C-alpha cells in the first residue's frame, strides 16, 4: 500500500532534467585510459577488421566518417577498413559492406563446435587481411581468450548503455525496465569479461516518458554513430604515436 502511494504521487516522480535534454558526450581527451603495458606502435594506415552480427549501421557510420574525413584523425591516411566478418548469413551488414566495397567474410557460428573454434576461424581471416585493430560493431557473440589474446588491447566494442550499468544482450530493455532516466552508449577496450574493459568514450541519452525499445535504441544509435568513429580516431592516434 505504501509503495502504491509513493509510486503514484506525482510530486515524487522524477522528470527528465531539461539541463540534460540534449545528449552529452564524455571522452578521454588526454587518452588517460589505463592501457597497462604500452602497446607496440602501429604503422599507419591501421588495418581494421570489423566484427558484426546485425544491420551494420555502425559499420556504415565508421566508413562514411573515414572516407569523408569528417573526424580529425580518421581518414584514408590513418585507417583502412580491410574486412568485415559476420556470423549470421542474413545479416544486413553484408549488403552494407558490399555497397561500401569492403570484403565481407561469413563465419557462421553454427558451423563451429565451440566458441574457440569460431574465434580461431576469425583470427585466420583477420591474419589474411593483416588486421591490426578489431572493431566489434554489433557483434552478438561472446569472444574467448583466444581472440582477446591474439589482439591484446586491440579490440574495441560498443555497447548500448552507460557501462558498467546493464552489460549483456538486453541493455536497453533492462534500462527501460529499471526506470533509469539517463542511459546511453559506451565504447571500450574489450577484455575477456563481457561488456567490460577500459572505457574510451560515452554519450548520455535521456530516457523519455513514452520511450519504447525502438525509439530509445534509435536515439542511442545516433550517438553511437558519433562516438564510435571519434573513439577509433583517438585510439589510433594513441596506438600509432
Ligand atoms: C548497436 O546498438 C550496438 O550498441 C549493439 O548492437 C547494435 C548494432 O547495431 N552492440 P548496428 O548493427 O551497427 O546497426
């Protein structure tokens, strides 16, 4: 009864804060993220391998930013999208890759007996394309130590929440169910633990009263398409200097 009264008292309801009604972005301008042992210096242009399972809108945003040099530090002199590996034969990312003239290789997880075997096949493709940096853009498989150790601190991931809140595959559903008023997206260095690792960049996105999974995801993706190219540009600068 007390809970009902509290939940229905309008004076206790938290309203969206007008001060944060537009998304806010936070990054590591001084690259202060703790990288552990300094990575070996990478030669430019850095060869990027993309891992994707879905529609590929992040791939397209990264490719457009790179081709049009709209973010400082990310252009054909500093980076090349060498290959897209996708795991789902019907993933629209394959068509986007084709449109962007990027080779796309299917590594269908159903055809491998274990996660390690899938990762071994991915490593083989990446070696073939001389990939230096792996960018997970909507990769819906858990990666194993095999891949992490093949590319230590050279794998980036984007996640549709403000980590460490809501890791896992249902981040947006969980944010809505929990009733948070602000969520967002995070670019981080991937480690063996799922959706964990040093954070490179985040953007905050307010949750609006009538948001659905689709409307909130759409607004989060607008921010993903801004912060992912920026984070990649900053990370390449760090790895190559
Ligand atoms: C993104 O929202 C990303 O945060 C999540 O998967 C989605 C991929 O979208 N990991 P797209 O395939 O890049 O359009």
